[in-house]
């Protein structure tokens, strides 16, 4: 772990003890909100390969579009072997209109071939190995590890990054810095749930612009860092 990842966990306003105290309150509020599509999908199909492909399709794409595109694609091919045999043009037509569908079509076809040829058709189960794949970042790697292999990991997307900074739990500039800061202070038993909880909360309540503070059940504990306008 590089030293630079840890220098942002100082001078924060919310202690980890305070965060753990509001955790059950957040969970109760999220129960009334929509669960992120990947979590919903993995609850019925936690195959690491399909989690990986769905993650790649989801980048810069809305949940509804990702879910529909993944469903169409997995009807054609559900394994590295079958997906690696599909023509790129056919994959493009199948996953459209996900964002950057042409780039993603070639990437997931090539990735399937690499998994088949270099990993005997099995998706690696460590973040370090997954990061070697082209197009796989820390967010995707953590999701595959947690959703596909039920291992400990902290997936940090824009929602997790924004909310933990807004609460005052961390003071970071990028999602990667946030991940390493949270790994340092958050007990492991909370890691796997953190992403799905805060993504749902971020989509339904703690929006990027003008969050719904009037509906937020933890507003009394939130430092509202960077919030200039709220409802």
C-alpha cells in the first residue's frame, strides 16, 4: 500500500464510532429505496464471470440499461468460452445502447479470451489479479471479489466517495483515496455492504446536487461538507 493513499484520513469531522452508530438507521432508510441493479442481479446469479461482465457494461450506464443489456447478452453467452466465440459486431448490437458499447464489446470479447486461455476459464479472485485486465479498475475488481466470491472488499464509486466525504468521515479527493482511507478506519464486517448501502442512499436521498436532506434520517449527524443547496 502506497503511503499517499493514507494521508487523507486526518482532520475529519465524523468519527468511525459515530458512523457505526448511524449505520442501522441508514440500513432502515435504504430498505425503502431501490437496490443497485448489480446487487439485485448477484443475489440470484453470483457467478464471478457474469458479475465481471455486468460491471464492465455498467460503467457510465444507467442501471436499467445495464440490466437489459446484460440479460440479452447472457442469453447468447454465459461463459468465457461462449462469449469469446461471438463476433464483436454481434456483441455491439446486443449490448446497445450501453455507454461506449463499441469499446465495451471488443473489451469483453478479448477479456473472455484471456480468461479462457490464461486462467483456465476461471475469473481470478483477487483484486491484484483482476486489475491486470484491461478496463478493470478498483471499483470493478472490488465488486467481483465481494459479489462474485463473497470476499471482503470495499467498492468505492462516485456515491460512496461523495457521501463519506459529505458526512465528514473522510477527506479525500478521489475514489481510490477514499477506498484506502475507508479500509484503514472501517471495521471489516461493514466492508461488503458499504457500496450497496451508500449507492442506494446516494441515488434516492443523498443526491450529488441538492440532496434531499429533509428526508434524510441521519441529517443530524451529517456535516454536509460541500453542500451549498439542499431540499
